C-alpha cells in the first residue's frame, strides 16, 4: 500500500507492506538513519520520533499508521541554519552522549519533556526518560544536559 | 599553548554527527544488491543433530541459498586467542568452535542453519520451513555438577567438561596453606559473580562484500578491533590473506568488551558474500544478542583471608569456578586467569596469595570479557572478604584497609601474584573519597533515614586494575596468541594539517577529540588541525583495537612516539632552512626558532618545505612528513581508587535505593577530564546494574530465562543517582610517555563491592546482620534475607 | 513478522464487519500487539486499526461515572482524568511517555496481562466494560492471565468507572519490564471498599476479599494487620517468589490505605 506523510517538513511517500514498521520506512525508505533500533520488545527508546507532535517509538508503530501524519526525526531537530538546537547543544556541552546510539532517541524524548515541562526537576527528567536506555553515560550527563537546556543552572544539580 | 591541549575538557567533535542523526553505524550501510541472512538458532541447549531438512526452505520466494555446517568445507573454526597452561603444565582443553553446529547443538542460540534471501522477511519466513532432526541430551548448566565424573559432556571429544584447572602461583600453594594454619583469624566467604550480558545499545551487525574483479573481500562489522578480526577471520577461519581482506568498523554504538571477539556471523557474511557474489547483511535483533553475544562474569568463588593478631593480612586463597560456556570465545580463557589472578593482591601488602581457577564448559552461550574482565571479579571478592573480616573483627572497614595498604613509599611494588605496580597512593584516594562522601556526616543521615523508617548503610571498596594491555613479550609467555602493542601513523599534510591513523578504535570513548588534544599540546597548534582516522584496516596501521582501558595508554603512546618522530624530522628541516644546527631548534606554540636568536619558522613553513623540498636537505632527509610508530608497553598501568556508596533500604519491600555515590580515582595524568568523568559515571552505572539489577539466568534445561529487556533489568535513568567523581589524586604512570593509566573500566570494577558492602552495612546497623547476599540484590532477596 | 492487510475503518460498525474474518484482529496502540508480532507469536491476516474511530476516544463524566473511550490513550487519561485522580495517576505510571502516547485502555484490558495496571483499576472500581454488543461487569470480565470474557471480534468501545470517594494505586515495579511486580488499587465507595491486585497471582488480577471486608469495617492500615494473602496462587519468577509477592500485596494495600486516610 502507499503511504504519504510529512517528515521533517518534507512531503514524502512510499510503497509499504502492512508489516513495515515506521522505523523501517524512515531508515530504509527515507534514508533517515539517525533513528535507531536497539531492541525488539519496545523498551529501549533508540527509535523515538515525534508523530503529530507526540513522542512515540517508531519500532512499535506501522508505517501505515503514520499515513498523513507529521513526523519529526533527529534529522529535523537542528536549527534552520543547521546549527545545533539548544537541546542538542546542551548534550554536547555536558557530554550527554558517548557512543551516540541512544542519543537521537534521548533528544527526541527530552524535547517533548521540555515542551510540556519547561523547567523539569531532576526526578521529572529521570521519570520522563524511563523508556530510553543508555548503556554508556550512566545518565548523569544526560540529566544535566536536559536540565541545562531548560535554562536551569546545572552546577546546582549536585551529585547527592 | 593551544587552549584545548592536555587537561582541557574539550567538547567532543564527534557529537555533532551523533546529535544530528549523521552518525554512520554499520546498520546504516546498505550495499548495492545486498541480500539478507537470517540465522536459524537452536532452541534447545544440548542435542545430537541428526539431520537438517532445507529443501522446502530453499525453494521459498526470494531465497538465494540455505547454508548448514556441511557448506563450510575447508573453513576453520573460530580461533581462541589465548592458551592457558594448567597446574600440571598441560595445555587447556580446546574444542573446535564451528561457524554452525556440527553434529551437535551445544547452547540455545547456536546457529544451526542460515537462510540468505532477497529480503529479511523472506529469509525469516523460509527459516521456519527448515526441519531439524535432533535428539535432546541432558544439559550441563551448573558448573560444579559439570565437573563431576558422570556429568554429560558438552564436547564428546574432550576428556571432561573442565577446560583447565589453573593454579597461581602454584609454587606458593604450600606456603599459603601454612600461613592459614598459623593465622589468628580467618575470614571465609562464598559468593557468585553474576552472569551478565554486556548490552551495548547498538546490536551487532555484519555485512560481507566480495569484489570478483580483484578477488577481495570486505567485512563491515560492529567491532572494537577491526585488525584483530581481519587477522583471526582471514588467517584462521576463511583463509583469506590480509591484503585481500578489509575490515571496517565504522561508528560503533558501544562495545564494553562484547564487540572484541570474532563471531560466527562475521565469518558467515564474508564467506556467503563470496559464494553468492552478493553483499550479505546481518543485523542482530536484541533477542538474538541475548543468546549470541558473548556473556560476561559468571564466577563462583570461595575466598579466604588470613590475618594475624594485629589485623595484618597474612595470606589469601581463592577457589573459583569460571564458566566458559559451550565454546571458547576469543579471549575467554585469559579472563579468569591472567586478568583475574594477577589482581588478587588488590591494594594490599598481603604477602602470600594462591588462586585456583577451574574453567568449565557448560551448555550456555560462551562467556568472555565484559567491561573490566576478570578485574571486577577479583575486586568484588577481595573487597567483600575484607569487609566481612572487618565486621568479624569489629574494626572500621576503612581503617582495616588503610592498615594493609601498600604504602606510598613502597612503589614500585612487586606483588606475590606476578605483577609490579609502578605507582599509586591508596591513602590519598581513600581520604579523598571519605571527604567527598562526607563519611563523617553519615551518622546524621543514618538517623534521618531511621526516623523515616528506612535503613541506611555506607560501604566502601578499593580497586586496582591492570590496564594499558599489554606488554607483548609478557603476555606471550602467559599464553596470548597475539601481540598487544598499538600503532599510529601521523601524516602531516603540506599545509600543516595532521591526520592520525590509529589502530585504536572509538565506540564512545571520544578518541576523535582527546587524541588531537595530545598532538596539539606537543606541537603547539590547535586541535582542530588534527583529524583522527580509525576503524578501517584499509587506512590504518595494524593495531589491536580498544579494550582493557588501553586506548590512551597504549594507542596514545604510539601516537606520541610517531609525533616525536615527526617533530624530530621537522626540526631537521627547520634547522636546514634556518641554517642552524638541529640541536638548537626549539618548537614552541607551533613555531620553530633557533635558541638565542630571533630567527623562526612557522609550523606551516616547515610542513610545506617537506612536500615542496626546494630548499631542503635532500641528501640527508627524505621529503614528506609522515611517521608510524608501534608502541609496546613495558608494563601494565595500574589505575586505582576508592568508591563509596550510600544506600537506603525500604524494609517493607526490600528495595535498595542508591542515595550517594562517590568515586575517587587515580588515573595518573588526565587528557580530557570531561571524557574521563563520563567514563567513570558510565562504568559506575554498569556496576550498579550488576549489583542491583542485572542477572543472566538459565534454567536447568539450559533455556535462557532473562532473554530480553522484559526480564534482564537494565539500569534506567531512575535507578542511578548523580555520581560524584574526582580524579585529582594523580600518581602518573612511570613507563608511558603521557603518564596516563586509563579510565574505561574503573567504574564497573570498583562499584559492585561498594554497593553490596553498603547494603549489608545497612542491614547490620538495623540489627539484621547477614553475612552476604549474592548479586543482583533485588528487593525480593533483601526482603527474604531480612526475614529469614 | 508475518505480513497482513491493514485497514483503518472510521466507524465501529465497519470495524466490527472487518473483524468478522477469523484471521482479523483489532489493533489499538500496538504497544503489546506489535512486539508480540515481532516474536511471531501472533499472526493476524488483517489488522483492523481502531484508531480512526473518533467515537472511541475521549473522557466524559456524568452522574459520578467516568466514561473512557476504548481507544483513549494512557497519556490522555493521565492528563485529563482529573475527576478520578488515582486513575489518572495509574495511567501516568504505565510504561514510559512513548508507550503512553500510543497504548490504550481498551487494548490493555483486552490483553489482560497479569502484570498490567488498568485491570487493577477496573476491578477495584467495579467498572463496566462496554463492547460493541454488551456491557460486562469487571468482576466477570477478567478470567485469568491473558483471558477475558470478550468474544472473537468483539471490541471494547468504552469503560465506565464509578468514581469513588477516594482511591489510591500503589505500583511496585518489576525491575526489568517495569510492569507491576505487584500493584494494588484501593477504591473507597460509600457502600464499601474494593481492593484489586495485579502482578501477583497466577490467576491474573484479583480482589482481596478479606481486606475489602476489613477495610469496609474500619478504613485504616491497622485493619489489615491480622490478614495475609496466601502465597499458594502467587507467581514465582526471576523477580520474586510467591511469598514475596504475597507480602507485597499486604504492604502495598496498607500503603494505599494510608495514602487515602
Ligand atoms: C515498554 C512498555 C512498557 C509497558 N509498561 C506497562 C505498564 O507498566 N503497565 C501496563 O499496564 N502496561 C504496560 N505496557 C503495555 C501497554 O499498556 C499497552 O499499551 C497495553 O497493554 C495494550 O494497549 P494497546 O492499545 O497498545 O493494545 P494493542 O497492542 O493494540 O492490542 C493488545 C491486544 O488487545 C486487542 N485489542 C486492542 N484494542 C482492543 C479493543 N478496543 N477491543 C478489543 N480488543 C482490543 C488486540 O487485538 C491485541 O490482542 C507496556 C508496554 C510497553 C511496550
Ligand atoms: S527499538 Fe527499542 S524501543 Fe524501539
Ligand atoms: S551514549 Fe551509548 S547508549 Fe547512550
């Protein structure tokens, strides 16, 4: 069947099977390989994207279900001039990534948190990232990055 | 001086691509005409394989070919890179490790057949049409049962399930036993170091490609060491000479040891691509990863510590069963032996040590190195038994340690387990950790928790690790079948920019940022003039890759050596142009000057002269500015540190919460503090995972019970606290040019005993003393222990 | 995963018609169905997405009853079920934000995972599960692990929750999946207290009758002190023994009661 959607502001379409996952459509169909697959039980969040403004796991949604939707992936998160967005910049500034594999999902998840909760507490950040597993960072610097991106002083995020 | 030289927390340049979705991981690569393989994996642990019916599968839509073990005539088994010699001087038992099950299935997840098809779904559909004819055999799972005379055998051609019985130092055994007889106090502890799955977030991927026009093969793979894979796979498995084989490990999404090893899937994709004249791609699912990535740890140990009347450690002995799984993975035999026994002295002066390790074959996934590899196992038992001794003797665990430390003035210090520590200052890290953790203020926090009905405990652990792996001649004597040097080629371009091609590999460690900081410092240019190339055997010198916290200590040293050669040559060129003698040339801030004069040349003037050699000492010096160095370390490096953990326990549910975690490490000199701190935080989270959450479990039939994230508990954001890290205690390594020790594994080594010591301390303070609880300390276990 | 046809009707009638085919199965948020299809544990010929049916979405309150459309997501309940705070809280504890943005109440109840959250709320609230053909009392709906009273092709269109005077949900997470290792929902109504427990029993979600009686008599944690949930029907697995789960049932019930009173 044919699906069409807007991905990162660009109208795209493609032929898919019923079983084609959104992540497969984005990666293989659209070449948007920033969205990753880290598990097959819908738990790791490496595949997180936004569909109609909502954070979803693109491995747990069929491409056909996103027909007509507005999809944003990590490739659509930078500023219009290509520079890093505030959130992306905070990840770099605070060393919120190591191998980078979980990173696109983390950024997509954190972005929706900051939309809903402009000044989250540490506990809120941790709760919101429940479905995003990072094996490298121990989360410490991810938490710092997200809080810094919200404009909070992260030196006050004491290690206690 | 460059503003981003050694010691600067330079932001990572690689982050830009990762943060914008431009990383290039192996699964992001799709080759023209690529076919896909699906592996049919055993769902029983132990069986005689009578036959495989593939006809129906082969005729299904899109199927190119179905492979079984009989298709690999002339193909070797996956080699083991380390041979252990047992107590009697005999080599370990070393079974063949075939690409696919040959006649027998030996673990759940073992490859039985492979279907290559036009699409992955077609391959998977067809795999369901394969019919296996097998007779199930009783599975060998428990290690102690496995070494009984009448146990079923994992390998019929071996004499038993014992891979080796290793004694270290065998000559010390009698003296150790005597010391125990003479001891005033003996503390005994039996414990399990739980089996873990490394779980880098990027699952493994392999893509084989074959070029008929020059008969060459390329493998794209998620590896920590592409050159090692090229050597092992080319020379031992497929018989492809290195000049016809290229291995590329592009961006790799974490490794933690499990991406060191050479795996069957890599050899298969390379082999099948040549057979089918099509690229063949395999992407592991997480479910496959659980049953095919080498697992880690899985030791069962009895440790005993002897003390004299003044609480000095007088002897230590241990008995360990180490699980090898069904086959020997690449470095498996070295982990419970040379990476474990040699660390049993820890930070202490214990004069007599004897370590016995029985490595055992079982019907489980092969076990090999996982972050720390052997050193966490050594540290855990040692730091636990010391805590238990302190409790038994009624002394402060910190003070018992302090009393037995190797003192600052005793370095270099030769331990009774064959290694010589070059530098260290264990009291310094202890004091630092006590201060940062506000050890003194614990009583108040304890009272506050108690008032809320909670238990609170504090635990500490020291660690020492042997990093910067490793002196080749030494490891050669110990049975390594490889050298463990590292390499770098430093290419200076005509206009002064530099490309460093390193045999080291970054899969999260940030080489692309930290390595240039070193060169920038040495030459006095900005790091952005230096680019790091890694991960492709076609354009990097033969190197051994990244593991064992060796990148900066060994790879960085190779780069320093190559850069020294560059500087020396550049000085000669400058001397010629400036009409001075080489000895008078100074290089500072990217400028060559003649000592005592105002004559100088810029870095770029000299590099240009090297490639446009008009005014150049051509009779003495070749044009060009490119140097390679292979650095072979003369010793291991010995990072050490003190970790303090503070926990709260909910007595009603048994849930343990980590309230504070402090790490005071001595890594010697530090190149990029930000990156170092990140390594420690990540390692600590993995150690907390081992201590509280993670457990890879089989049932008695050999079925993997923790086979997905539904049952294997990964640390999430809400499970780890903010982690206080400090690396200000620095005793630089004396034998490498940067004075660095390495920091990649420390966090995972020092944290599990700190956590467990804290949990037991909390229970003790609450009047529920328990001698030991095995990891992971789940709420259910704590509750059961408190209500026993 | 096996292939299938995908249809997305816009009315309940069309959906029900599409589900007449034996091989057809409803799809809501897919947060359970898609992972199980990946494991090839499930092989529908046609998936009938219910998400195109506007009538199945949303929350309304009238006469002390909260009605939640069958495909209302966990995120919507968490954000909008203000009139039933304990239920909103429960929805906010399910999985993670991405799961909550897709997963639905109808899918959760139809699936009746023994460790799922909503079944506890539905049973403790004495909810009514409304389908395209009938209304089913929660007490009749849940019939053991992964089993419900639903017929083939029957779809949950709404769930009606009588709003209690007070309620509380206590979830103790299984450390890996973060579903309920054991969780307790206590709802206090004018005519008595209901206690439903999920995650613990081999029989799936259940009511703890003794606790209900004791609490209906005297609504305090102390009222539970003499009671114990027998361990024999409890689940033993990697994450906890039957005895541990039985113990948690009591601890969490006590906590829920304390939180209310
Ligand atoms: C990472 C993760 C964590 C989770 N954590 C939790 C948790 O902590 N607690 C918890 O309770 N759940 C948890 N879940 C499960 C989640 O709540 C699911 O959303 C829910 O169980 C199923 O709802 P769904 O809409 O996604 O259903 P689907 O997956 O679409 O369907 C599930 C089943 O119900 C059927 N079905 C769907 N809708 C209807 C309907 N309206 N009428 C009849 N049958 C229908 C389907 O055919 C299928 O058999 C988690 C899931 C994931 C992936
Ligand atoms: S890939 Fe793991 S949740 Fe989607
Ligand atoms: S940065 Fe590697 S998994 Fe998060």
